[in-house]
C-alpha cells in the first residue's frame, strides 16, 4: 500500500488547516451531508449594555427641594442627555431676589453655578448696589442643561418657561430679575431690547428684565441702562 509519504512542516500544516476552515471543512467526520451552497450562518451580535432608564418622573410640585432633585436627574429637560453638563440653581428659599439667567455658558458650568467667573463678580456688585446681599439671592438658569453650541427651539423655550414658572412659585422670591434675552423671550415673549425698561408680573412677582452680566462686561456702555432697570425693580409697589 503504501509508498512513501511526503512530510510537511508546521507552517505548511497551519496553512492547509486554515484553508480547510475557510472552505468549511471544520470537522473530521460529519454524520449528515453538508449543504456547501447555503449562506453562512450570521455571527452572533455582541451584547450591548443597556443604559439606565432616564428619570421620567414629573416633579411633585410641592417643595423647592423636590424640584431641584428632579432638575438634577431628569431626562425631560430640553437638550438633556447622559453626557450633557448640568448647572444647578443655588440660594435660599424665600429670597430677596431671584435671578433667572440665560442657559449656562462654559464659564458657568465649569464654576458649577448659574452665573460664573467675572459675570458673577459683577452680579454681586449689582446686588450690593441695590442693598441685597449675595447670599439672599437665588440664582437659576432658564435650562439647567448645557450643550456647547446648541440652540433651543420654540418648543424647548416654552417647556423651559413652564418649568421656570413652577420654579418661581416654589422659590417664592420678593423680586424677579430676568438676565438676558432667553428668559425675556421665554417668560415675557419679547427680546431683551423690548422687555427691559418695564415692570412685569410673573406668578405674582414684580419682575424686570435686563442685560446679562456677561453682556455688560462685553458692552460696558449698557451698564447705565442696567442700573435704571435695577432701580425700577426696587421701586416700592404702587
């Protein structure tokens, strides 16, 4: 029978085995005939870890602390995502003044507060000028979520306005100062140029709109107009 068998090296053997596997010869003996023309079986998909469910529970509308907890975790806020930065409101309940600001800027969320950096230093000086200590002010952004370069749609702005109205009711400020175009558009329905210089009532609270401190730093000529707005806000109720 026999004759001499040609021996092959390890490299040749591996090459042959690899070719057999590519050709479908993956077992030495097979009881059933193999359909060599059938399509290959699909590879199993890797299991993707499921993200934790978002907080879709509405705030209880009973206390300021419950609303703040909801703002810190809910995915129902405009622009909310698992990776978006959040800047939370801070200050006492029943404050002398509530500052409702534009959506957080980069320097705000890095500082971890609604108004950060030089803008906050200017804000404190503005408050001192109207005899309100900074620790008696409650500051909150129109939207706690920061997404670089993102813009809110009209629907987003209306959602933020509804949340802001609840926020004002629960914070119970004596005065409300809207800082920037976003809060003015959301709660008054006018851009800052038209909204400022007038007294408004929002949730029964005396309200005035004025320039955001960041804007005043970039355009110091508007500081005299902002001062008039502050005086208007602090006038005695008629």
